[in-house]
C-alpha cells in the first residue's frame, strides 16, 4: 500500500497546459497551430510562500505577437520558449495557500499567469482583487479594470494633454479593440468634445456610436478614409490614440493640428513585420510631425505602476456608474486559446478578447 501511495504522490496532479509549438517567423502571420495543448503533471505539494490557483480567465493581447519571436525587440518583454508553457494576464481562485497574504477562495491576478488549468505560483507574483469593484465580472480585471484600462486612461492623461473645455477632437484607431473602445469613452470623460473611431467593419462602427458614445466612426475598409476624416473632424485632430500604426496613422497624422499629441499605444499593423518599435514614420509623415510640433512619444504603462491603484479605482467607479461600457469577446476552453489569439490578431474581436478556462 505504501508503495502505491508513494507512486501517486510522485505523479502529482494532472493538468492541461498550452505551450508554444512553433514560431511564426518574424514576418509571419500567427496561427492557432503555433500553440499546442498538452497534458502535464504538477507537484501536489505547495511550498512556503506559494499558492495553488485554479485558472478562471486568461487574456490574449496583441503585444504577445512580439513574444512569439526569438527576440521580442523590446527590453521589457521576454520571448516565449518553444515547448514551454506560455503566459500572460490571468485571473483565478486560490485553492491552497502557504503565503500570508492569501487565503483559500481569494480571487487573484497576475501579468505572468501560465496558460494552464491549475498552477502553483509564487505569492509575490499575485495581486488580490475585490470582485465587488467590477460587480462580480471578474474578467474585467484583465481588461477595463486591468492593464488595458490602465493603458487607455494613463495614456490619455500622461501623453494626450486633454483639457476639459478646450474643444479638442480625438481620433482612435483600432477603436473597437480592447484598448481603443475604452480610450474613446475615456476621451469624452476626460473632456474631449469630439471623439471619432476608426475600425474595420460596419458592425464595429455601429457599436462604437450606439453603445460606446463615439460621435462617429469610420470603416477603413470602405471608402476614402482621409476624406471621411476631413468631414468628421473639420477642425482637425488634436489627440490621436494610435493602436495600429501604418497607413491609417499616416492619414490621421496628416490632419493633425499644430502642437497636437499622439498617444502611441500599439502598432498592430506592424507586429508581423521585422521593424523596430515604435516603427519610424515615412519621411512625408515625419516632416508633418516635426513641422506641426506633434508629440509622438513611446508610452509604456509599466512605467506608471505607482499610479495603478488610484487609476484602477477610477476605472471601476466609471464601470459601476455605467459611464464606461465594457465589451468582451469570450472563447471557452483552454484548448481554444491559440484560435482566440489568431482571431484577435485578425480583428475578430469586439472589445477585450478573453478565454474562459473554468467557472
């Protein structure tokens, strides 16, 4: 009997996890098959300072495309290793704790949550969250009340120079994505008088105006974007929340006013290309930027973590008051996380792309 118990103890707990199966190549387009679901075993014992958690939700985000390369091109992002478990934003429930800050049943989150059903994590990597702050919608801590919301609000406050009553016009590209859909609403809340979104389908544009309070939205796959922008922003553009880069951004920048500001959030149109971040502007666009004194500074939310707590509380307050509308695209099952990532990179999501791992 003793021997059998010993074998069982060594076997540990059987879990599912998702590892990086292959790299798309620096200029390649990521596909679901770049990831692989596998069964694995995990030790049964939780060491001092550790916590065993069951994964509830995982986040897939555009920046992860950089982590699929051997070299992320960034000093703050580590590449995922082949056949090693991937990780990112996650939220889960504590099942067992040997860390003083956490008890069984606590809801916790981390930026480096492994893509697996159950995990034993170092307690120092975790933050406890209060479900009541988001009316029990726990996945919001990965989006509107998490890093995405922080990026939108701090980006606007730190780099947008929005002044209430100054009659400013803001344009948001990638406007129906996780960050863009929040940024447009926050632009209004912070004092912009006009907010125009740019997105890739009529459905997205309609949701931006009817649900998210954007004044107008442009489907960049239809018609002449420059002409529509001129009609919708007759006074030019004062603040540009840039989630995409590339041709769309060149078009917006050409209509920006003197001393205006670009909030450089992401460059998804460039993520499958081997270019530096932020990518350099084409010569004509760069000339406009310099002549009109348009600021375009790299914005990295991780540099503002001293403001995290107060900013999250502000976001949660707006969510509770119904001033910040949150959209999510939820895919069920850890097995589908690769497909969810591929879809999000191709614009298949409205709002935050979330994977529900367990309930």
